[in-house]
C-alpha cells in the first residue's frame, strides 16, 4: 500500500494559555485552576514546521484558557499562517477582552468563535463584534453556552469495561476530533494535552503516561501519527475523563471556595452511578 503523502484532518488546535480570566464550573480545559502559563512561541513554531510535513487541516483553532491573554497572540497567528498547516485560522474566545484586540488581529483570522456565557460581560457589544467581523471578512460564530458537561475526574475509572465504553462513545475523540498540538506532542484529544498538569495540581503522579505522539523527528512521523489515531485502545488520560458520557451541569462562575471544593470532589460515586445506569435493565413502558 502506498504511503500517504500527508494526513488530512478537519481541525487542529493549540491552547496558547492554560489559565483563563473566568472560573467556569466544570471547565473541561481545567483552566479555572491550572497555573498561569503562556505558550512558548519558538517551540510552537518548531512543532508546526515539523507537523506540517505530515498533517494538514481545514482549520487551526487558537484556544485557551483564554487566548486573548497571550501577549504574543499576533505572532502565534502569523506562525500558523506561515506554516501552511491549515486553510483557515479560528480564534476561540470568551470575548471579555475582545475590545483589546488590535486591528491587525481582526485582519489575520478567518473565523471568530465567541463562547457566550450567562452573566459574563463581553468587551464589545454583539453588534459591534459582528460588524468588525463583517468589515474584515471574518466568519462570526457566536455560541451561547448555558451548560457544561462534567468531563474531568478527580478519581480514575477503574472499571475497564466502562472505560472502553466511554472511549468508544467519546465524540471529542472520534466525531469532533479535537486534535491538539502542544509543547512538542500531538494529542488525539484536547483533554489529554492538559491532563498531566491537571493531575499534578491534584497531587497525582501520572508523568510516565503515554498520551500522544512526540514531535521530535520527521522520521516515520506519518506512520506514528496514523498508528496512534487508528488505535482502538483508550489512552492513559481517558482514566480521568468521562469524554462525552458525563452529565451536564448549568454553567456558572465559581468563587475560590467553590473552586477548591470542585478540586476536592470525590467522583467515585458519580462513576459508580454511571456504570450502574449502563448495567441496570431499563423497565419497559408497556404492561406485560
């Protein structure tokens, strides 16, 4: 079988900040409590230069945390454009700092994904944001979000059958395919890219876990990526993740006390309940 010249995917993304200016409950990027961290621009440029030899995407999503907090955001967008790794560049933001975005930034992106949360004030009015997008030929995608899904776990999934089910049904990995490149590693899932740091914050040592493909050499990179993407086995990060199988919760902002409680929450009862719901036969609605 002929070797593919390049792997074509719908999207790639990079969280250019780990931290955020909001404290959303159940944030699936753990941005509410990860330490302040900015993407290293030089390393990012090297990663994209190498990955672009093996993979191309329809769009590259610049995400966070909150990406508008990064002081070198414009340089990052310029690097993505110069790499040729994607046809379109998408900025995903909560809009709190959108009024700080310089004119050149509006001219440099192809799409603005605006996450709109209840009770969160935007830096500009929706009409003004839409007008700036229109003036710069930027596709505007406002996304009201009233609920989050409980995804990240403080306790591991020990039941291998349930773990396999969660992985197979995970839309993040298999439908939306939130492929992520960060700090020299390609991940098949955005949650995997933050998992090591998140577990470290919780005092859990999982540093030897293999969650992605190291971008250290061009040699056999296409093959290594393809084997990783085709694997039917959950990666290590899946043990602390409910994927898209977790219950939904109303979106809300947290104070420090609520945030601390979220970090200490025992998720074993939730895991047991979800397993029980899958194994308990549903009662028929019809009379026997």
